[in-house]
């Protein structure tokens, strides 16, 4: 375990197992259709890469980048598009891939923006969802794990851009935040 972590919440095996389950569910649901996965950078990059490989069927991948957090651990509520999609999504089956659903402010903004482009369908898969933290209701079709309200890192999730490359998800030691 990384020395900055106090505890592992989901091991690499647990994550990979859940991603395989989600991939199978999604493949069954979208059978016979061509799916566009929209990964939300940068946190969802690792999840999209694994999820795409877990879906047995035609999949395209695109990315969007939005800013919401900076390097702090509190949601600012301010969302802006840093990088837009390269693809036109008019008439497409779009599945937004998020790392973690916290207040829901980021996804709410993103979904409203994407819906205005008239996709055929628009759904969300999030690897993690913080229980009871949503300030706006988000209709999330697939959720990997519901987690308590703790700041987590690893498997794409960062604190000040660090720890994204950990293959597991864990909780930082409190003293790490003060450095
Ligand atoms: P929301 O707008 O509050 O739902 O925030 C969503 C975004 O905040 C996520 O896509 C993450 O980038 C970031 N975030 C929220 N909670 C955590 C966490 O526990 N660890 C790392 N990043 C987080
Ligand atoms: Mg994110």
C-alpha cells in the first residue's frame, strides 16, 4: 500500500471484478447498437479504458474535460468545459463515464449540455457514488460502488494530481492534506 494511504477501500481485484460486471450489463443493454463512451477527464480515464475492454460489442470512445475542483477537496460548484467532444453526438447512444459522483454539480451541468445536442440516448455510469452527498438529483443508470462521504484517491482519482496511477482506491492519511 502507498505510504500516504491509511486504508484501502477497494482492492485492484474488487475494482476489476466490478468493472467486468458493469461491462457485461452495458453490453447486454446496448446489444445491436453502437455505443459512444464519453469519459470525463481526467479522473475517469482509467475507468473508461478498463470498461471499454469489458464491453463485448461495438464501442467508440471520446473525452470531455471539465473543471470543478482545482486541487482542493471541496466542490466549487463552478463547472466549465476545458475540452469538448471531438464527435458529433446527434442521434448517438451516449454513455457518460464518470469516476465519482459527489455533489452532482459537474454531471448536472454536463448532462444538460450534452442533452442539448440531441443524442438518441444519454445515460451515466459512475464508478463511485458518495451516499447522501448529492445536492442535485442525478439519474445514474450504472453505479460501481456506493461509498460513504470520505475523500478517496487512486484508480484515476487524485489529490492535487497525485495518486491517479494507484490500481486500488484508498483513503489518505490526514497529515497528507497539511503538506
Ligand atoms: P461533483 O461535481 O461534486 O459531483 O464532483 C465530481 C468531481 O469531483 C469528480 O469527477 C472528481 O473529479 C471530484 N471528486 C469528488 N469527490 C472526490 C474524491 O473523493 N476524490 C477525488 N476526487 C473527487
Ligand atoms: Mg472527475
